[in-house]
C-alpha cells in the first residue's frame, strides 16, 4: 500500500452568506481560499436568493447555529485566520462575537479580517441598518484588519469620500473605532478614472496600494475575494502589509480576468491561479 503525501495547509474560515448565483459570499471566499492555497471552512450566516441581476430573498440562519459552526470548527480543525462577510443582523453579530471570544478568534488571538458587507453591488441590503453599531462596538475592536469600500465608509464613519484626502480622513475615523489596520478600498472612487488605489493605515503610517482600473461591470464578489485572499495570506504567516500587497496583486489579476454571466454583473475570476488539470502541460497528463 502506498503512503499518502498530503500536507495540511493553513486553515481559514469565512463567516458569510451564500449567493445562489455563485458570484459572491461564501462561494467566492471558498474559491479564493482554494486559489491561495489554504483549507477553507465556512460558517453560514444567511442564504440569499440571488442571480446576477439582484437579490430577491434573504433567509437568516439562527444565531446559535452560526455560533455553533464557529466553535465546532475551531475546537477540532483549528483556524489560522478568519474573515467575516455578510452578517445580516445584530443578533447574528453578537452570537459570532461570543463564539469568537470563546475560542480565541480576534484581538490578540487568531487574526480576524472584518469586511463590513452592507449591500450587494445592485444596492440590495445585506445588513440591517440597526447592526451598524454592532460593527463599530463589537467587531472593529476585535479586528486585525477592516476592509470597507466607500459605501460602507459612508455608513460606518459618516465620511463621504470624493477624493484622496477623503480616503485618508476615512481611514483615520475608522481606525479610531478599534481595528489595528484599516484598508479603505478605492474601487468606488469616481475621481480615480485611471487607477484604483487602496489605502492601508495602522494608526501612524499610511501605505498607498496603487493598481490599474479595468473597464468592466463584472466585479461581483470582488470585495469578498480581496478580504478572503488577505485572510489566506495572513494564515500563511505574512504580516498585514505583506498580506495586503499579495491580496492586491491577486485581485488585479482576478478583475482583469472577470467574466460575463447572466444578464447582470458577472464575477471576478477568483480561481485564476489554478492551472487546469486538463491543460496540455498538466502534471496529470
Ligand atoms: O459582495 C458582497 C456580498 C457578500 N455576501 C453575499 C452577497 C454579496 C453581494 O451580493 O450576496 C452573500
């Protein structure tokens, strides 16, 4: 009998909702984890009825079931990083925070990336308005990195970012809410016609991450994949600035290769790093 040769990769959990169209949420996160070489686990918070045109239904999971998924995985498999996506309600956030405190996720423990998902790119709500306080009071103080886009910045920090100065101001306001690092993503910044600059702030130093802007509407799941790849690189042992740099380079290629799907917004191509086994140069042959 032959010996198996599998090596256990770093373990990463996404706490997120599902998207029946497969573009965003847990599916995007798990694809990204696979592409970035980590073992992906998932605690589902909500099931969305969704295609590329919009979200027509949301069914939330009972908060104690969300918490139980986290505790079950952390106590057996173990986790090297965790990211959050769509969390839907205050009750679910409170249950997640209690579970994370119980098993040592966040703060000085397992690195926690908080992507404060509030709406789909069609503008359909994915978070109760009343849950914004739970992000500010409970999740941000436990986060190693928070990764808001500019719509989320407006909701959470009350800053309407229109230019680079606004991006800097938003980073300062959000950092004061407790995350060790804030990554203010510039994808929605209309003033940047040629580029897409993300801004990292650790409370004393700003790091600009410039990148190209692609002419595409197919960016569904882009924010999820960015935060998931960041969590994956943290799990692989990178520092936050290193992991953010890797994640940015990974995302540039994922957006460059984004594809049309259905009649609405297609997804970014999270699996671009995976070489097809049926390709001519495949090791399977
Ligand atoms: O991309 C944000 C996002 C996260 N999670 C779920 C979503 C979306 C966007 O539509 O549906 C489940």
